C-alpha cells in the first residue's frame, strides 16, 4: 500500500528505519505482530546462531564513551549522529524520543507489507503526494522524486565507516530493543543485513509507474509491484536516481557492519 511520505533521516544506519516509512497518505497502522519463528534466528532455546557478527569499531570519535542504558540513550545517540551527519540534519529529521526502538521496529518491518506509521523514527517529509490522471488510471508524478532529494543529499555525504562505528558502539541497545520486540534469541545485526539485502533487490521499473485508487490510498496498478515488501516500494516511489544513491550507501553500510563484503543479492521470499 502507498501512503503519505513521512520520512527523513539524519544518518544512514538508519536509511532503513527512516527511509522505510515513506507514505503517500498518513494513516495509523497497527504494528504487525512478530512471527513466532522469524527467519535467521535460533531455535527457542540456546544462544543465537549469528551469521554476521559485528566487526570492531574502535577509534571513532563519534563512538567513544560508555554505552548508556536504553531508557537514556536518545540524547547520546543523537549527539553521536550529529558528529556524522550534522546537527542540523539530526534536528530536522530525527524524532527526539525513543529513537532506537523506533528504528528497530521500522527496520524489522521493512520486508513486510506494512510499516507502522506511529512507530516512525523521523519527522514528516515536506510536500504532498502527486499523481497524474484519475482514480481509475493514474501514474506517479515525477515531482514526487524531488521531495526526497534533500534527504538523499544528506545520505550521499555520510561517511559509512563513521556511521557504522556509531551503530556498533550503541549495538547492545539495538540488540536489547530487538529482543524486547519479541525475538529473545534473535541477533539484530543479522536482521539488519537481511533487510539491506531485501532493499538491494528492489527492481527498477521502466516507464511511467501506474497507480490505482480503490479506496482512500493509491496502490501500484501492477500486482507484482504492489506485492513487493514495504521497503522496496519505498525505493520505487523515490524514483530511480534517488533509489540508486540509497542502494550505493546501503551496500557500503553492509560491508561496514559485516565481517565480509557483499557477495550477492537475493530476491525476498
């Protein structure tokens, strides 16, 4: 489903969290329940089966100092991100409260069909959605792509090594939040890498993108596109140039947060 854009982001670990909630019409959506046996997690007993252990991130000024507890992590995380992406970007894009939990919830839901609007980690994107045509036959107006360019400009400038260092420094809190979400034996970095791979597998449709409006919200007219994960539909709606820039940064981020570089991309199941 395509709803009103509500995303921006201050830093790109979080392109997934931030970018994944672009909507064409605002609507509160209940948070989808966590599956009982999510892919990539260990059985109900024992330690997590870790596929992508975090590398060392020592030596980064933005990732120094003690790790706070989760309840008091908002200000230290925002300060660290400001060193990477700039104080103005953090102020303009990132929500001030409950940042890590919002990021974890959104990232976890990007491969699904819906992302919870009320759990978004970022402020609303300026402007409104535009479509050409009527409710029966419409196409995505390319003016929508322009709305995302300020966000993409911030992302293009990010140093992924520094950003990854911040993520790794605060990782115990991401792990804690992920387990609190309903994955007691899950490893959040594995889920992050899995979601990055889903995003990188996003197709690049050629020609005008056709829409339909069966009720309040527009959807893709092509059932194959509409069946895509929420995160992939986000990139499609951003336009090919913006999507390419995001994919390039996600590829860099994947290399930083894993022990080995990207070897392949697979289409989500």
